[in-house]
């Protein structure tokens, strides 16, 4: 049984009238995660991820794994260090060093060799393919991904986990024999991204993106709309075109798709949580990653890359869903989905109602969407009201109170935190209601959609 009293959850209480430097806490999500003991700052742009947030992070990783496996992606581990020589070959080292200071974190070993602590790993994965090239066309498409720590030497880290120097990212790299196959892979992965974000349940938008220093011919971004977002998103209300404002020329006032004026534009800020690129042979040609085509001749592989900022995803979800005082989690990522509040020590109902707790815990654990996701607030020295307040601040989606009504009326208090509702129900009805709340939060079409992905992959391979 998981107990709140045993959690390592060092809350950071920020006094109401305290003077806070603007660069210290720059977003609602950062403040709430600090206050609730989910993170602690380790240095400028680096953080400790504490046990409760780690549970959410693992759920995000597991969710991403399922969706990646459904499109035939295979998980692997790439070195965190990449030779700077590879970055020179791809041309990205000179690009990042030109003009503005580079965001690449670099280290020099005892032999004078410069290594890059990678923000992405296009060079690394492509050099692996080049080392075993040429491979027959029958081995493709090939979809390889990792979920690992990335590094960026941010000049001004801000917004907590949303713009940090060290972060967790999922990066998928795909290789196809020709441009048509590359496009098919791109469409398949983007469809999987759509299903992934719909399952998470935070409102999102997909927009055309800028290929930037990554190169390539096509790019799309996934954003959570939020006033904290650093990107400006534009939607044409006439034709539905949705794009990052970076793609518009400085003085452009017309929609690229339907040629209407700017009076049809809607603008909103967004937090980028994922990005997809078709790179074509941008890296494979430079680094010599080829395959043997059907005619027996070597050709450069066609490449795509697809990233999801995993730690940013958690912070952005909290930023979008939460109030100023209370965290709200997407149910899919909540560290625990149900919290049981026990009777207060010394209360009239303690002796009669406390025996309910163990059975209630076990019965909730047996629910389909609840296994391993029940925690008990057993801090019986505190009143139920105080613990209810704390639990709401933490944002557990469902709260079940074993209080006075359990003894007098044989009823439990059920709080649906997201809906803001509270009802008193008999024991069996409480279990049914919890199951209904959690089931409603899960997309019922998800398993069928993933199986459809698997069928497509099987046919392609």
C-alpha cells in the first residue's frame, strides 16, 4: 500500500508576499511543481525530478513506447557523446557557430578530441547506418528511437522544465529507400502522434513548422496552446491553414493557401511539445548512409526525425490544465489516479471506519484503470479537511474520503477533481463511479487504432 506519509515530497512553500526574482520562477507550472514537491532546482537550468514526478515521467515514457511500437519503431540507446567531427561533416557545427553563440554543450577529452553532448542525434544514428552500409532495400523501412537525456546550453533557462539545459526527449529516426516511402513513414508517425496526444487529453494543435538548422523539406510541430508559449501560431479561419508564424515573411499579410488577407487570421501562443521532419538525404548523403536499391546500386537513404520533449510535456500539461493554486493532471499522466483519505486519529468514526480503508484500497486496485494507481493519505494527525485541501492541490484526479459518513450512513465521499463534483455514495456505487470516471478519461478507440497501425506495419514489412 502506497502511503502519503512515506513519500519523499519536500514541498517548497513560497510566502505570499515574498520577493521573487523574475528569472527564478517564470511560469505557473514551475511554481506549482516546486510547491508540491515534484521538482527542486539543482542549478541554473537543471532540476531534480522527485519521486512523484518520476512516476508521471515513467507513465509518459510507457505511453510513448506503446505508440512507437505500434508503428514498428524499435527502441535503442545512442551514446550521449557524439564526435564534433560528425557535426562538421553534416554542416551543423558551422551553422550553430555562425553569428549567435552556440547552444551546443561541448567537452574536450584528455586527447584533445571535442565531443558534443547532443541536443539531438541525427549525426550519431546516421553514422551507425553508414558504418553498416550498404544494406539491401529489403531491410527498410527502418524506424529506430530512443528516450534519453539531451542537453542545450540555454542562454536564459526559464519556465522550469519547459526550457532547461538538461531534459528528457524521445527522438525517432526513420530510414526509407525512396522519397515516397519517407512520406508514407512521415504520415504514419504523424497519425500516431495525433493518437498519442488525444490519449493524453491536453488540447493540442498541429501546425506547419520551420525546418531551420535541421534541414529537410517538410516539418510539423505539435503545440499546447498557452499564453506562456514562446511560439506564435496562426490559423486562417477561411481555409483552416495552421502554421507557426516563423514561416511567414516579415511583412506578409496574406494566407499562403487561399490568398486571403490577414483579417482571416487567428493568432495564439503555443508551447511546442513535439516536432516532425522529413530530412530526405540531408544527413545520409553527407555521412555516407546508403542502401542497395532493387537495381543493385547504392543510393542515399531517405531520412526523417520525430521528437517529443518528455519532461516538457509534463510541465506543459500542468501549465495548461492547472489553476493558480491547484495542479491538474491529465489522467493518463497523473502520478496516482485515486487518493484515499482515512479517518482522523481520535475521531468518533476512527474505530468503525478505519477497517474500510484496506478493503477499499484493494478493491480500487482491482479496477481496470486503477491497478498500482491508488495512494492512501494516512497522515491521521491532520484533519480530513486539511488533507483534502492538500490532495486537491496535488491534483489527484479522484479522491475518496472515508469520514464521518462512512460510520453513520455507510457512505463514502467521492470527489471528481477535474469535474469539481462531490457526491456521497454507498461502497459498491463508489467503486462503480470511480471506474466510470477513469474509463471516461481514456479514449475507447485507442486499442483499435493502435492495432490498425500494427496491421499497416506488418503489411509494409
